[in-house]
DNA sequence: CGCGCTATTGAATTGTTTCAATTTAGGTGG
DNA sequence: CCACCTAAATTGAAACAATTCAATAGCGCG
């Protein structure tokens, strides 16, 4: 893990602050001030950023890269809760909840994060309540996503869950050639199934001519309508 | 649905405001002011408070009773996301998210709610940012609960999920005689299984001597340690 | 006290997992 | 830039957990 303080010599210090939604609505002066409270850290693919049972004293904001947030069950099974990308933050739950986190965070690719101390952020929020509103917005979005995942895990079969993810990615990436933001193994962990089942179901979609698999993470969507109507079928 | 405005003749108007976490930290004067913005409504068991695809213009705070928040899949299957009880609120997601809600809310018993207009609440938050912090706390708790449910649904078998709920209730109600806060059917919908399976698994626990079923919603926990170690088993 | 909703139980069926054996992809280093 | 090597993905077959549908039993509300 590399680590350095903002600001650095070439004025890069505003990178995080000026780009992330929770701060970028502030004025120049305010952002400059926050930049001094921020540290930068870099994690390699596979490095753990924080673990369960730790009391986090900092909020991490992703600058570049990707992080998976997951839990481990007693049996050792990993359940991914969400994948975070640039501009999103993590470590927030212990900000408003005293307790220890139960989550793990691991970089799934080279990832640069900006770190701000919990105590510094708390002081900032008091002075600039608009920051709290931005966090509320993000929480709101996450809760909606979590609710959707709960619905999928609780009441859709694996094939439907996979189709739903493809449809979401198709919409989000606005392209028929979709790149999975994670390995198939992580994909499996996210939707509560196994790598093997994912493989089988994707092959089945391919055989039906709805998709075409290219490489490990690329899926060409040939017939989005079929995929959609599949998720809507009463089964 | 009954409906009346606060304040009523016998000074009951502060009931909701003075008790719920999002307002009760304010001073008397402020609470009195808020009380004038609040309406009371009563729902019978089974009544729908709001439905998917509606743009909610209000926040509902539960005064008495219980509400299930759920989604319906295209196939008509109901997935409960959470059960709300006194002092909790609902309709919050459209406060910070423009879009339509995808959730349903239904009273599972006679329920009294306090209603505040979204626009009124937004004005209040600007004047009293501490309200936003209370909402953040609640969101944080909900996100943690949602994460836990995701983990359970995604990586634990049904028996383990049921045992976990019993353990949680035992802790929350602080008694070995636990009352389910919902019907077994709703219990099934919450943990993503069927009534029949719940029945079978509870019977199995009873046969092993870990619990004793009394009536429809009462479970005596005879051996909490066995239940706990069961959830921790590598299976 | 009776009716209706809620829960139970049985048996067949299905979807998914598991474990093991291969195959493939794609990053790394020469 | 190619060959290699490892991590990732695929495929098969057996085993299993949970669902479904249907029929019965029982609680508890009015």
C-alpha cells in the first residue's frame, strides 16, 4: 500500500475533493481546505482495504479503481454486497453507527483512494450540512440497490438474476457489448450462486442466441428483448 | 383509512413528534411547530399504505402498529424487505431520490401513522440539519440490516436463516419465549422461502429439542446455544 | 362457538450445488 | 512479440436442498 499526503507538488491535491459528489458542490476555498485533511493511498489488486471487526476511523473515497464490499459467513462463504467504483465512498457505516463493521473491502483492481478521518468529516458536516445531504442521497441510492438485490436473491431463480444483471449493465454501459465489472467468480458471489452455475446459465443464453460470450468478461447482447421478457416470465 | 389533523382537542398532538428519533431531540418550541405540519392516519390490518410506481409526496412515521415493506416480482412473488415498527419511518427513499418507489407498504396490524409532507420536511431539514443526521443514523442502520439480509439470502441455507432470525428475536426481545412479529407466511417471504419450508424446519428444530412451538406465533427457545452453533457450522 | 385463515404434512419434481477433471484466457517475462 | 504459466472458466455426473401442489389439521378472531 502506497501512501502520501495531499497536496503534492503539481497541484494534484484537488483531484478527489473536486470530483466526488460529497464535496464537489462546495466552493474553491472550501475544497482547498478539505484537501488538506485528505490523504491518498494506493492498493494493489487483491489487497484488503479494511476487514470485519475493525472500528474504522476513516472514510475512504475511491478515486480510481474498483472495490468489492463483502461479508464472510462462518462457513467461509463470501457474499459480495456491492461493487464500488470511482467517486463512491466506503467505511461510512461506522460514521453514524458506533459499532464495528462486519464488512470486508478488497480492491479488485489497482485502486487509489482518498482517506479522510472520521473526526474531520464529522466536524465538516457540522459546518457544511450540505455534505450530509449528499451522503443521504448516496445512502438512499444504496438502500434502493440493496433492496433490489434482496428481492432478486429472495425471489428470483439464478437464471433470472443473471439476466437482470446483464440488462442492468446493458443500460448502464449503454452498449450491446457489455463488460462485466468483475470476474465471473465475483459475479457469482454477488448474486448468491457459484461460478459453475453462472457458466452453465450463460452458455444456455448463448445457445438460445440471446448473447455471445467473448473473452472472460465481455458479453455481446444479441437479443435484449428476449432477456427482458425472460425476467418477466411467470415461472 | 381514518384521517385527522393535529393538534386535536386533548393535547395529543405531540405524540408522534415528541417520540420519534428524527424529531425528539428538538426543543419544545420546535416540536410544537412541527406538530402543526403533521397529520395522523389510521390503517387497518391488510390496508396498503403506498404502492410501487407512485411518487410519494410524504414521509410516514409509525406511531403504533407494524408495516411490512415489500416488492412484487413480475411473477407475483412477494419479497419482504423489512418490517417497520413504532418510531420508524417510510417513504424516505423518494425524498433524496427523484424517482418512483418500487416498494409496497402494507399494515400487518392496525397501524397509526403520522404523515408529513416531503416539501415541509425538506424545509425543516434546511433549518435544522440535526434532523438530517438522525435520518442518516437510521439509514445507516437500515443499510446494515439490508446487508445482513443479503448475506443470509445469498449464502446461507434456509435452516440457517431461520435459526438466525430466532437468535435475533431472542436477543431483541430478551426472552426465551419469542413472539414472531409477523405471520409465518410473512416470515417466509422475508427470508426468501415458503410457508411450507418454514413449517418443516421449525418442526425439525422442535424434534431436536431446540425449540418448542406454542400457538401460531410463539416459539420457546429451549437451547439457544445449539441454535447458535448450528448457524456457525461449516456445512 | 364456528368459520376462515393459517399452518402442517406428504410425495414427487426441480433447480442448484458439489466435486473433480479439463480447457481456456490472458498477463508476465524472456 | 511469442511462449509460457497461472488463474479463471467450463463441463459432466451425482447428490441434495427446497419448492410445488394437494390434502388435512388447527388456531384464534369475531
